[in-house]
């Protein structure tokens, strides 16, 4: 009998509960009172419950009626949300937005843009993956993300629609307790080879390390940036780290920037990419445009004055 329940009956029930009488609900809904009474009776028959106590002059909700009114309101809200979502999708808005972001990318501009997205597109659900070395790009290739932000490193695939997003500053650092922290003057590459370098590697069984910038003969490999940072702080070795992740530790004296004879800080290009076969809707395009604006005032990145993203295919 529950299959005979209708949304209209739920609307009538909530109208009666909110207006306080069948006659007031009928006026609100633009119907005759008998039609309202019939809708309530049909709902009671379907549920096998008495929703109103009719012993008094004005029917009042029973305990069961109060519970069913609450459930009816919840169903009507979900239906309204579903219709709003369907209308948005038909107008070119994303049904949902799943993005994967490399840990090299600073969170403050991303948080600011996602907060704006939440306010501007409240009906678009968001799933966010924060990944280690090559993880964001892997999500995009696997189809588990529509949008990815990752470092454009050697070996990155070019099967996606990619555009430049920002340059992230990498700084060579070491723990204040490490012997390298006491070295004065430029440090030669030959001297660095004697010390452990902490490098990033992929999580896959066929993992490969980020070879650019490797100097030391002694390497410790890590699959994610936060873990590498913890070992860096513990004095296990030296490495280049994104400036936005180490600024508090540099300020507090826990980390020391190294003066390297062959070059110190470096900028890594970060791209934004989408799957060619799954183009973004209005919400996704708005997010990318807003990110570009947020990055203009982000102190740990150096965005270039690139034109609006068109997602043309670019070589790695």
C-alpha cells in the first residue's frame, strides 16, 4: 500500500500541519476542502495510521501524524533538491565535481575558491582527493576525478586537456639539528652527496622517483609530502620542499634554508587538467577561473599572466 503514497499527499499533509486546519490548507493550495480531506484519508489508508485526531471540532495531529509530517517534509526537500540539480545539469552545470590535487599545491587559494564554489553553486557536491607524487594525475587517468591539479614533471602524460596554473617555489631545507644546517657559505654538490636526500616516489609497485634535482648518492624515498616533511623535521636528511609547507618551520627555526653552490630555490610548474572525454560544466570552469585569481595574491606561488584557460593539449 505504501506504493500508493504520492508527493501531492505529502504536500497536502504539510499544508494542513502548517496552516492548522483543513479549510486553511485548502485555501492555501487553491482547492476545495473535500479534496484536502480525501487526500489525507487516502494517505492514512496507505500508511495504516491515523494522522489526525478528529474527535474535537478542529482535527489535531496524532503522535504518528507528527512523525509522518516530519518525514514528508524531508522527502519534499529532497525532491526539491533533485529538481534543482536536474535543472542545473540541463543548463550546463556539473552534476558533481571530483578533483584531485597534488600536495605540492598550496591549500589556502584552493580553500578560498572551493568556499566560493559552495556559495555560488550550493547544489553541486564536491569530492576532493589530495595526493602524493603523480597521484592526482593518476586519478584523472583512471576516471575517478574530472579535474586534476599536479606538477608538470618529466614523464607526465599529455592525454588530457592541460593548462598552466602556477609556479610553486621549492626551497632546499634541512632540520636545524642536521650537520648541514651549520655549514656557512655555498654548499658544493660533492659535499651534498655524502648526506641523505629525501625524495618523492610513486605509490605503485612500479614506482619511480622524481629524478630532477637528485644529487645525493644516499636516498630515502617517500610516497607522500606530509610524511617526508616529518622525517625532514626529525633530521633524517635534506630536500627541496614547497615554500607554503615549510614557511612556519623556517620562521620558527625548526628548518634552515640551504645555500647551494649549484642553485638553490627552484620553481615547479603546476598544471590544471581535465579528461578530454568529460568536459567541465559551469561550476568547474568557474572554479578554475577563481583559482587563477586567488593565486595572484598567494605569496608561495608565482602565477604568470596567462590568458583564460582553453585546455589546449600541451606537451610535457
